[in-house]
C-alpha cells in the first residue's frame, strides 16, 4: 500500500462528513456511533474541536 492510498485525517482541523473513512476514523476514535457523530457535525459544524467539545471528548 502506498502512502497516498492510505486514508486518515492527517491532523486536519475539519471532519469531512462526505468521506466514509473520515467518519469511521472519528467515530472509532471517540467511540461514538456514526449517527451521533453526523448529528453533532450538523449541529455544531465540521471543526474537530467543536465536535469534540459537543461530544465531551478530547481531541
């Protein structure tokens, strides 16, 4: 597997709600269901720090 084919946030300050791999990463990292993550993103926006704060999680 080449480095460019790996998918991970790479310290991005945003959550890309249109990418399955990004949603999977953050839901696994914060141990929250995907539906809850998406609902939180819709409510507070795509900034990682805002979503983490709304979920009560650390970045």
